[in-house]
C-alpha cells in the first residue's frame, strides 16, 4: 500500500514535468498525413492547430501564437511584424509550407534571430511540370478551346485549317525572368521540345547564372545566355516564364512598357507571384492582341478573383487558382520537410532548406 501511495504522485510529477518542458508551436493549417504523423510522434512538441479547413483566422492566430516557440504557416498567412511580436521572446523558428517567402517579414525575423525554414526543393518538379502545361496551353489556346466546347460552340466551329491555331513551341526563344531551380527544371523539360534558345534575367543582369542546378548552362545544348536587361528579355522572348521571387524590385516588373516590347506572337507564363505582373497592363495587352496569350497560376489579389475579372474574361488567358505544387506526393513531402525544418529550429540541427536572413 505504502509503495502504491508514494509511486502515484511521483509518476504524476514526472508527467507534469514532461508537460511543462514541451514547446508550444502553432500551425495555421492541418498538414497532409506524413507531416501530421511526424509532428504527432514528437512528444517534445505541444502543437496547436487552426481547427478549420479554411485559411487561418487572423485573430485566432494572434491570440494563440502568444508564447509559441515555433510557427508553421502557409503562403497565405501573413507572418508580419505584428504576428512575430505577438508570439513573444520564445519564438525560435518560422517554418513555411512554401517556396516563396514574400508573406514573411524577413527583417523582423533577423532582428530577433528567429530561423526561417521553407520548402523550395520539394516542389521544383511539380511547379516545373505545371509551367510546361501552361506554356503549351497558352500557345495552343487550350483554355479558349475548352471554354468554347463547354459553351456548346463546337457545332458552330467545325474543323478548319486555321481553327484555334497558335504559335508552335519548336524553335522558340524562351525567356526566364528569374533563373532559379524551378526555371532551370522547366528549361530541362522544354529542351526535348526543340526550343532554340534560352535567355535569363536573374538578380545580376548580364552575368552568368549563379547556380547551374542541372548542368544545362555548362552543357549549352542550345545557347543559354544571360539577358542584358529586362528590355532585351521582353523583346527577344517567344515564351516568357516568370519564376522570380516577389521583392520590391520585381513588383510590376512586367508592366505596360515590358509587355509593349514583346512580340505579338509571344506568351507569358507566371508561376511565381501575382504582383510581379501588372494585371491591368496584362489584360490590356491580351485584349489589344499586343501579345498572344498568357498562362497564369498566380495573380494579384488572389483568391479574390470574380468570374468577371478582366483576366478571367480574356479568352487567351489560361487562369489557374495557384495550383503550381498541387500534386499529392509534393504536398506530402512539403509537409514532411516543413515539420523537419520546424524541429531543427526548435531543437537545433540543420533544416532541409533554411532561408538565409
Ligand atoms: C510556393 O509554394 O511558394 C509556390 O507558390 C507553389 O506554387
């Protein structure tokens, strides 16, 4: 009896101690299975997750982030100064389930020595695949053709030699605005289509690419060269692929002047961030026929895009709701990596991908 009495409080004490040493993290969304499992199995972590299947409510987040050591967020959660301040001094890591980090106040993290994890390598292939799909759809009028069939127009448009014709990809010069991992993976996929040349504009105009992820620049199977400036990229590209990060320098880089320099047969594809492109200027360029078409996965003010939005109305614009990385395997890997980054930030060690601040 005595032994039983004395052992119970000791166990309770031990488990209380274990509870108190857990670190609090806040998740703005439930994760796909692999990531959720990894997190659940980690008994050092006390995870609080936004319970709804919808974007995290800001007030809920500001309330629940207090005292958190880690935040795991999505690309549509603003991780700004206000949120970081609300978390308080214990905050050690922000882990973003995304490649882009434009929703995060990098300066505020740096100031407080908070580490930032993100998931760029997990989604390279998925986004590169979608970029090829959008390129072909924009050139070959895939969106417009489908829309017409679904509108019941097919009986009024029997096969004819020039029905729904567009430019061919063979012999195209492909311009890359931003020449990182996704852009280079896209180029690798486009080479078998016998494109003739690639031009790129990175953060150092006219300079060779800093990283040659797949050895394509070294191989030069086709000429792959840096553009001198944005004007040259606009003027020479048959296909313009936008894959750069959104920064104050890249906001509206593709504007009326840029679009006005493009060929009438050119298409643009945006898989980066909406605000790199000036939406009004793009709508005007498409409407006036000063460029041929567009493939858009990201757009300014998404997801507030009504059916009568000028780009949704534009027949030569293929408009997708930001599904670049949306294949099951990729999202599962992103979840796993986001949790691993979170754990590294909380307990030490290297992240799968850490953003240098
Ligand atoms: C990201 O994760 O930043 C991308 O937008 C995926 O498409």
